[in-house]
């Protein structure tokens, strides 16, 4: 008998899983285990999902969406006993929990595969749907990533690889598909629901991209699943370029922000690594630590004074720094983003900027960043742009912006 013809055949949807669990009673020994019900639900979900990766139904679509996608988003619509808003909210929660179960099952199997074979498996996922009232841009998207924590603990240089892979996935893969999903959502007239949020006024918080770790802390303690923010196009490349630019005289700004991963077998998680034939010390900090409180910053050099009055030029104070929304040069001008790589001789932005960068310990190549900022941002945005694109602290960014402004007056 074919599976689809059997009495227990169900689609791996929310309702399909509920019906299958009701039909397939859990083995009695699982009854005395604390998480026995969760284990049985995962087993039934695996049964319902078996062979879906090769069932030949990948290209079936209705206006761009697979029929199971439509079924998934219709969850709870038939329940007319509850108010419409409450019904939508409960359905959203139920869909979220169901998809989290699926991703957890995938992550479990990936962990087993890695432990058995000694290999490494990475899973990246974006749900298609986006947060309410947000543009579909890389910095507004997040990817759920399954990666082996042991790899991140023992190979710090691979934090950069995971961050770059995730950023590429978000920019080049998830973003266009999220746009396609949004168009389909509009066509089907679906409304978006956010837990306990009025979607008409809700604006999700924008993270400080210079403060984000390359790989965030796992979503749960001891988990191998990470939720990684996208960054504005080009920001990650600039950050990595600035951190790799110097191995000797780079002060606090060479401290790449990594998630704190527990050490393995007592090994020191702060050891040096060798990347691109250059050795640099990696400081491991938690995702919630304040960058200004790291040890190297506390012993930082004095900030050079360019303006004797002690205040920034008026042109640099046109907008509150906290309220600025910095866009990458590619977003502003429409051309493909460029790395800060100077193929010819480095040119000084000016005497004041040269002195400040030298005293703060920045490498000479950061003059190229200063030229880019000058060409792509209004002067009132310079402080925030420097803080994000170098990246560096606010007081150091202010000193560099002040020096740049002084050089522009000469």
C-alpha cells in the first residue's frame, strides 16, 4: 500500500500533525519520560515528512506559493468562535511554534550527522515573511543558522566565515525571495500579525551594527542554533577589512566582536589565530557586553583635540547622532558596493585626519574609508558613519570626524 493511500497519511502541517499524533499513540515506555510527548511529536513529524525532499512536488505552485504554504497560513481561519484579531494572533503563535519544531528536528539530525561522521553541517533559513512596517533590506532581515558550536569554539577565524556566508545568504538569496513572498502576500490579501503589537504603529528596533557580534549567542543555552542579523550592504566587509588591516598598531578597534562560546576541554577561548598569514589576537566578548567596557578600551589612548573649543563644528551637529539611520554607499548611489581596498598609493585625507588616525592607532588604509565617507554622506552624518564603518567608539569617531571637517576648511 502506498503511503498516500494509508489511513494515517497526513500532510506535515499543524492540523496534520495533531491528527497523526491522535491516531498514532505513543509507546507506553515514553509515558514515564519527562519529555516523552515532545520526542513522540518529533518522531511523528519525521514520519509525516519522510521523502518530502524527493517527492517530485517542488515546482507545484499557486500564484508563486506551494499549496502547503497556503494551507499553513490558513491555520485557524475556520474557528469563528473567537474575535478575528485574537484568532489571527493565536494562529500566528501556532504557526511559529510549528516551524520552530521543524527547524529543531532538522538541527537535531544535523547534529547527529556531524557527530557520527566527524563532518560539519550548516543550515540557513529565512521564513519568507518579514516583520511589520519594515523595508525588505539586508539590515532588516535575520537568518536562523545551525552551526556546530565546537567549530566556533576551536576555530575563531571561522566566525568571520559564518558571518560572511550568512550576510551573503541574506543579501543575495533571502532578500529577493522575501520580496517575492511579500508580493504574494499582497495578492492573497494576508495581514501581518506581531505578538502583542499594534502593527499600524510598530517599528522594530534597529540594532547598532558596529556593536553586533559576528556570530550572536545561541538562541537557547547549549543550542547549536543562532539567529544572525543582516547588516547594511558592505558594512561587514568594511568591518572585516579594517580589522585585518593591521596586526601591530591598531589599538582597541582590532577587537572583533564574537559571541562567547564555552571553551572545549579547558582550552583557552581567547588564544590567537592565524588568518591570511597574519596573526592577530581575538578578544571573545558576549553579545550583550558593551564595547566601551572591554579591557583594551579602558586603557585607550587620549582622544586627540582638533577643535580647541572642545565642541564639534556646527555642520557635524545637524542631526542627533542617536536618530541617524546610516545607509551603505551602495544604497545611496545605486552602484555595487566596493570594499575599502586601495589598489594604488594611499592618499592622506589631510594633515589633521592623518594626525588623529595615527594617534588613535588606526592604519593608513583608513584614509580610504574617510574619502568614501566624504563622498557618500552629508557632513552631519560623518560621526555615525565613522562609528559604524570603521567601526569604533563614539568619542573616537567624533575625533576623526572633527579632523576631517578641519581638513575640509583648508
